[in-house]
């Protein structure tokens, strides 16, 4: 293999790797949010995360995990605010 072909192969590999990394990062951010979550969904949530508005993720969101799906919800919604207060209370009780 000559030097030009080898250099081209290395450059293509680097570009492919960088593109895959960028796609992976953006897939972990909510880009849109629902105004609120239903009470039914909130009862079934197994795990949640708070997405802050900084860096790569440019909007605030509560990321709800149910089965194999992720739901992005506005943290200012009525149901989600009540639910988060309840979750924080449970967490504080578990720490004691």
C-alpha cells in the first residue's frame, strides 16, 4: 500500500470516529420537551435525570426513563414539579 492510500485511509477513519462521537453525544440530550407528563407515566418511571441548560444540551429538561424509552419533559410543568418534590422527599428519607 502506498503512502497516499494509507494517509487517506487514516484520515477517513479519524473523520468517521469524530462524527460517530458527535452523534453519540447529541443523542443523549433532549432537543424538545413536552409541556408536562401524565400522572400515569410518572407512576411508571423507573429512573430520571435532570438535564441542565449548559454545554451541549441547550434546554432544561427532566429525562424520564420508562422501559426502553426516554421522555423529555419541561421541569416547569405542574405534574412534574409535584412529582419531583415527592421524589426529593423520598431520597432525603432514604439518606437518614
